[in-house]
C-alpha cells in the first residue's frame, strides 16, 4: 500500500491548522487573566473553598501567560503550579480543583499522559468539571498531534509519531486524522494488532460527504486494509470461522450485510477457490 498525495497533503494541512489554532488561542491572553474554574461540585466544593494550594497553583499558572516570557521561566512557573497542586492533593485527595490545576501544569510541562490521568481523576471526583475538562483534553490532543508531526517530519520517528496520534485519538475520539494516521503508519510497520481496531473505528464513524475527498480516501484505505488482513489470516492457515468473524466486524462497521449472507462466500477458501475472487465478491456487496 502506498502513501497517496492526498494523505500527505492532509497531514500537512492538519499540522498547519493545528499550529494556527494554537496561535489564535495564544493571542489575547494576558497575565492574571485566568481564575479558578467557576465550578460547584455536588459535594458543595467550589472555587471559594478550593483552598490555599489551589489558589497558589492558579497564580503560578497565571504567570505563564506573561507576554514574551522566556521558555525557561515559563517552565519554572508550570513546575511551581504542579508542585503546589500536588501538595494540595496530598493534603486533600478528594479536592478536584487541585487535580485540575495539576493537569494543566502537567500539560504545560509537556507531560500529556500524566495530564490526561489527572483530568480524568478531576471528573471522577466532580462530574461537574466535565465542561472544563473536555476542551482542556481537546487542547491536549492538539498538543499530541503536534508532537506526532514533529516526530515524523523532523526526526522520521514513526514509532513516536504513532504514539502521539494514538494519544490524540484517546484524548479526542472525534479526531479522525489522529485515528487514521495511527492506524495507517502502524499498518506500514506491519503492526496489524494496532492498525485493525483503529480502521474498524474509522469505518464505524459516519460516512464522509461525497465531496470530502480526504474522508473518502481514508475510508477506502481502511476497507482495503481490513479485507487484506483477512486474506493474510487465510494465508497463515487461520480457520475460516476466525476470518469470517474478522470480516463480519468490517461489514457491521460499514452498516451493511446484516444477514451476512455475502460473507458465506468465505467458505470458498476451504475448497481451494480463488481468495481474491471470494474477497472481491464479499466486498462488492458492502
């Protein structure tokens, strides 16, 4: 399978769009413009009762917004915020404000996995924080996408890029680009265990519009990859029932062939019929 011009252009466009969005979000923010989230939990805890550690951590985060702040100083303020929030967690493990602030600081320190864990804990303790956490995790996904782009374009490190895309897709399940590139480059590396679930998720998403060239191309690649993998399973002498189950997941994802009668053609493999002809017959009815 070869990388098409459309997919490469889509990757470049995604990188540019992410950079532009991050730049837009950076503009207009000034030091001290942020305050503790105005969230009231079911327990009654709110910004007014979040405690000294949360207030101190928020103040440190505010300092990261100082215009033209050197990177080393900004990192130092993020670390201060993280340390203060962690002290708050130690003092009161059920205070969601400290987890939320620690997560923001971890994101600023380029620790997306740790940040995501802390964001999840925030919502676990206080579901009312979801409105704050959801956009924060989406921004974290953009950060992971940029990390993946740098890994691929600047270092040609596909392993790190796949890790970035995978994390981005976990942070934002609606990010089709993250899902697709994680699956596509895993496929190129021969990692079907990682690629197939990703492609099935893509096929389970709403079908792209007729004028969505990139979306149609992604879907076509996903279908061909899943069908091709079914052929590989047969070539490796997997039993027909296992392969049929694999293809059933494909057809269910596509929303077609509810009776699955077309895929009974897979039995042709048992009698030595053409694998290519059997797969084309099944695929033509999708």
